[in-house]
C-alpha cells in the first residue's frame, strides 16, 4: 500500500492511480463527515439504478462546480476499488485502513480535510457501486471494522466515500 496526501482533501493511491476523498469528524453533517449515511437506491428505479441520497445528496454536493478539490467526476467506487484501501494488518475494531485515511490521534474533532493530520474513517459499512449478483435489491459494501465484504439492501443507509480516476 502506498498513498500520497495531496493537501486538498484527497489521497492518491500510488498503485492504482485512484484519487480518494478524505473524511472528517465535524459532527455537523458536512459533506465529508464520516458519520453521514446514504441510501443506494431512491425507490424510483426498482433497484437497478443507483439513485438514492448517495447520488442526489453526496455525489451531487461533491460534483457541483467548481467541484471538490477542483474535480467534478467523483463517483462511488466499485467493490474491488473499495476493498483495495483495506489494510488487513490492522486489528478489529479498525478502521482497517492506512493512517492516511484515518489518523486516530487527530480524527476526533478534525474539520479541515486539507490538513494532512485530519483524516477519518468510521469503523462502519461503506457502499460500493456494485450490485450484488444474487439479489438485485442489494449492493456490495466493505465493513471497515475488519475489512469484511458483504451485501446490504440498497434502501439501507450506509457510509460512502468518493473516488475518481484510476489507471
């Protein structure tokens, strides 16, 4: 695992080229708050279309011009991309991510994701954009308490982390 904090609220994975959103702990529900949760499905598409609050609130907020960190192509990672930031050497209760995604000593109360020491990840379930093949009303998630990958119903509220780019 190799990462670079870009100093603008993002982290680049030096192996995959993916640029990840950093999270904060501002406890006011700001766009980067690690405690926010979103639905995958909004109800209009019968479960096939990712049209829940993860898209209408979270991604819409990041992609409104001029865009978060100057980019308007933020998206929800697929399950393989999301699992790629898991560090399985970190014991339960995690979060099972590199320190660039969670600075345990400074996460509490951090509100400025452009600060290198402000980076948080909840030990919780995070949505992927990948539908679970055995039930179209479910999507894959990664549980960052211990890196477990599973599926949840799309109308459930889970955390989300945005990504862009890639190789």
